[in-house]
C-alpha cells in the first residue's frame, strides 16, 4: 500500500471515529470522569497542526510560537472570565480539565492555538497585506467558533450568564473572537517576521481544524443545531478544497545550502534539479550484512536524475530542520522497508557535482554506513531493483571507468576504501575483507 493510500485510509478512519464519538456525546450523559477524556481529545486534536508547525519552523521556534499563543489564549480567556470582556459574562465548567486560578481550563491553550494557526495559514496564502491577513485570519477563526460554541454550550463545557441569541451564545462572543483572533494573528505575524522561515506557509496547519470542525459539525447535527451544522459543513468542504489545492509535502522540498552547510533557501525537488542545480543538502547510505555484502539499489526508471542507474543502498535529500541520519532512516523505511538500523556517519563532509542528460546533481552529501541482515522490501515507486553483492567485488567494479555505477557512489566507495575507521569497523562486523585488500583495489 503506497503512502497516499495509507494517509487517506487513516484520515477516513479518524473521520469515522470522530462522527461516532460525536453521536455518543450528543446522546449520552457525560460521566463524571469525562474531563479526562475531553483533555485527551483536545491534545489529540492539536497534534496535526503542531506537527506541521514543527516541520515548518523547527522545534525551537515552533515551541516558542506555541507557548506564546497558548499563554495569550489563557490570559485573554482568564481576563474575559473575570470581567466579561470581550466575549460576554461566561464561566467554564470542570469538563475540560483543571482550571488555572479557578477560571480557565489549561486545555484552552491547546484548543485555541490550532484554530488561529489555520486562520493564519489561509490568510497568509491569500493576501500579501499585513492588515488584511490579520483581519482575515481572525474572521476565519470566528467562523470556526460559530460551529464550535453552540455545541460546547449544549454539552455544558461553558455557559453564558444571560444566555444568547444564537443557540445560547451572545453575539458579543463572536465580536470577542474577532478581537482575540486579530491579536493571535498579529503574534504569528510577528513570529514569522522574526524567525524568517525558509519554507512557504504550509497548508497542513489547517489539518487540526478540519478534524475539529468535522467533530463539532457532526455533534451539532446529532443535537439538532442545524445552522451551525450547515456552517460547519461548508467550512469543512472549503478547508478540504484549500488543503488539496495548496498543500505541499515537506519531504518534497530540498534545502539549498552554502559551502558551510548553512541552509539558505528551499525549493520543490523536481523543479530545482536543472542544468544549474544549486548546492543542496543530501545523504548517502551504504548497508552491509554480516557476510560482507553491500546492498545496491537500481534507481527507478521514473526518476528525473540518473534513472535506472545502479547506485548505493539509499540516497536522498534532507528536509529543513532534519539531521542527515534522521533523513537516512526515514528514506530507508520508505524506499526499502528497513527500520531499526543503527547508522554511523563515515564521510561527514562529502560533496560532489555530477551531470547526466543536462540535469545536474550538486549535493553536500554526508555518507552513512549501517549493518543489517533484514531483507529489503523495495518501494516500486522509488526502486527498480536491489541486490546484495560482495564488497570486494563491488570495489573492483566501482574502480572500473565503465562500471555504470552512479558517479557519487563511485567516489564514495573510493573514499570509504581509504578510510581506516571504516575498514576497522567493517572488519569487526564481517569476516570477508582486510584493510590491505580494501585499499589495494584503488592503488
């Protein structure tokens, strides 16, 4: 099953689970321990957006922005709960978890943050004007609350002292959401200007909101709250269209680097490989078994660079904010179905430039080695064929000018064969080669 089918199957399973959960919450009296379940649900709902935020900004900057938005959400909700401004007189129940200072559940920080991130992601892609982006993000977040608030009031998560004209929700609540949304969007805008992310704003930031709206739309429907249910249905449809129209895959964006390896930009993988490809971050892996054999991979005929050519076990690109070893482990799983293999960097500073049929590869490409006896399960979308070959024999083949092996693998093999550290480790884990035999091939 390919990755696209897996993702769609998982998404469909989650949607079914959310709809079933909404049905029971709309028709069953919540037990006394439901606040634990609600808190867990809030955490789970937030994870897709926070994961996308991490891939976009990196762990540190994503954490800083999440904390800033969470603190703001808790602060504005606490102020509003104490004063009635800007939402109206209201109070939280104990159904969403422990209340900080007796006012606001701690889960509010995680419940609100994905919603404003989604609003900002949409606004960022639709407008180049700061004021318009902030206002649009706030308006989108307010539209989300039209779906969420009536159902939450019905379940008793919070209540308004004087009720309200919209299914128990006062209209002032939506004005308050717009104001707090503007502030939240301004915080994100300030963070983006400070952090200067090298990737485009990812539409994956809306993923949490899609699941949140599906749940509350279903609950509104089962509860007979039909206007919010209609609004929710429209919003879910629009978000899905927006997602499929504008999303990109993080692992499909290569990272341009300077001569020191510092990231300086990003670009789509296929479009970035031209006759003048910029230097970018990559990796190469050589896998060995205990027989002293090396795993070779024939590149898929569909690849833009070196299609159908035999090369080392696995090679690929490093995502932004990703370490080469993590990228290598990720691609080994995806291309060869091999996991749990300890990798060690053997040639940390390897760099090469090669050209075939007018397409240039230009990579800063650390070389990693690993040992495994697992049988590879090649992904046909990436790999044409695989084979284990004797390392000594491969050394001789790669040393031949007409070997047909990829140029980077040839140079990597040469450097590995001259590395005393590699030879020593190889000799310890196999019984098929000596240092003299390895180095002699290239002399």
